[in-house]
C-alpha cells in the first residue's frame, strides 16, 4: 500500500473536544452540497474555514451566509462584487478568485482538512497545493490522481499530507482496508496487507444492455438519466460510456499502488456493494451502503471516527437479490482504453482524460455521437503513443515530467512507479511536473477538437 494512504500514524484526530477546520473546494457542486449536508449534522465537530464554488454565485452566497467561513473562492474575478452584494451586511469574508485563489484556499494555514471536489483536470492544481501544504485531503477529484498520481505521492511523502478517497469505490476499498492499513507493519516499514486484488463495482450506467444501434443515436438526455446515482453531467456521461470506471481503475492503481492486473471491474446494477477487496486467502470484503455520496464523504470527514451520514443502511430483504456481471467490452471500449493508457504510462493517462473531457463536452453540445467518444480518445492516445515511442527510439524512454503513472515495471503487487517519491528533487520539481502535465493536457485537447470535427454529429 502507498505510504501516503497508510501514513495513518499521523495524528488525524483533532485535539480533545476540538473541531476539525475544513476548506471546501467545489462547495456548490454535487459532492460539495452533499458534504455540507453532512457538516450540518455535526456543527460541533467542524469549523468551515473556506468555501469555493466556480460559477453558481447565488448558491455560494447562500452557503456562505449559513456557514460564515473566513474565506470564499470563485473562478471569475468579475463575480466578486456580485457575490459581495449577495452576502449579509454584517459578514465580510476574504474573497479570492481564479486559479491562484483556489490554490491559496487549498493551502490555508487555518484549515487542517481540504475537500477537493472541483470537476475535471482543473482540480489538480488545488489538490497539489493542498498536498504540498501537508493537508488531510478528502479527495473527490479523481483526475488529480489520473493525471499526477506520482507527483501527489511525492508531495505527500515530503509534506506529511494524507489523501482520503471520497470516490465511492475507492472509499469502499479504504473502508475494507482501514482495519489493517495502519496496524500491520512487519518492522521494515512495509504494510503487510495480504491484498491480492481490488474489485471495483460499476452500475453499468443508463446504457447497460443496450444494442450498438441504440448507442449510435443515443441523446445527451438519455445518457444523463442515470438509474442509481445523482451526479454532475460530465461524470454521468462518463458513467454511460464506462470511462468513469476506466478513470477509477487508474485512480485505484495510484491510490493503492497496484498494477492494472490486480484491478478488476464487475457490473453490479443495484449499486449497493461499492467495491471489494480480495485477500491472498481468497476472502473478499465488501462495503454495502445506499448509493449516496454522503456515506463516503462522512467517512472521510470524520476519519478515523465514523460520523452519522443522515442515512440508514440498505434494506437487504427489500432488495431481495444482488446481481453481478462482467463488463461488456465490445459496447463499452473506454474501460480497455483506460487500462491501456495506465499500463503504457508516459503521459497516456493525461491524454486519455483530456480527449475524453473534450469528447464528452462535444457530445453534450450535440456535436459528437455517443459511440464516437471512445473513437476520439483512442485516436488521441494512439497518436500520442506513436510520438512518445518515436522520441524514445524503442518506446521505453522517459518523457520529461510526464513519466508519471508507469506501473509496467512494478511487480504485480509492487508500487506503481516505485521510484516516484524520489523523482522530484523538491517542490519546484513537482510544480514543474504539474505544469508539464497541463501542457500535454492542452495539446491533447486541441488535437481532440480537430478530430471531433471530422466525426459524425450526434442527433
Ligand atoms: Mg465512483
């Protein structure tokens, strides 16, 4: 297991009777709103120091009036006066804007914990700032790990930051492992977990079981109609293509230090089992719960203690039966694309994510057919790989700053990119790697946009 996940010897419990101070990035999004619902249940245990929401200014103002944080963050500087005008007259917090504002909020001295719940690749900068500043990070932004798992691992090792996974599957794994992570060390500093593989469950999304013909003409409205989970638009489309599960495979590999060969996906339509851990003796532990993000959020916010989430457990007799199936690789190729990207490493996960974000945006704008989303991603990935292989001669060289996330030389249960924590000499090296990742991200986006123009539009 990774050091930064297992470094639970750090005192994560607030002083006796003290409240945990927290900054929420992405407070107006789906995860942020669920987190505030949990915080509302435990006012004595938390002090909200900062709230940041990109665009929904009225909601951010309402949250601010309720929780009275010292700092507020938003994306556009032009929105500051509008936000100020919506706040109560007797309330005058510091308002920060833009990328720098988010990074400052992520590293505030006043906040011990940071909820990183921004949408998309943009969330990486603030997550990195929190990691560099030694925070306890409740991480909901999976792109941070997909793009820069190695950089974050290095930053956490240097600063003592800890990452607690909010994503429901990874949180389920974390819950199944929590009893053993901190306790079982063999004297060499290595955690002896006996884990043989992780099994991530997938709901299958709204299009599970549909025919190829149906998928070709699927509309954004149909794709946004998720059977179990209520989430933002981007992640709901990713759930329909199964790219969400692909990104989660990469996320799990980075969080738990496992290669793709130790990670499996099982389709589980009821979304009651949120993931499983299989141990070397063949035992599997699973976490059951209603499909509601308040449960994993509450587990992270209160960790190592459990907090009420406001929800009861699932009513198993009412459910009657739970079903499990293998993913349909033919109709949902994004899963295999994500595996390939992570196995290749060298910037491939960055390209995968960027091409997918552009393809999803084009699908939502009816400029791309649903079945063309994986085509865009595959095209961009193959082009990138050809270029990387060409630059490296035999395809085994390193691309400066982009060689993060290469598990291919790790043993089956070895750490992903085992030299990663030592790869960056200092914080400046880590920051340069993050900028390198965003440079590749921008390149991949512009290429994806060109490719999208050549493909059929959605109906
Ligand atoms: Mg998830």
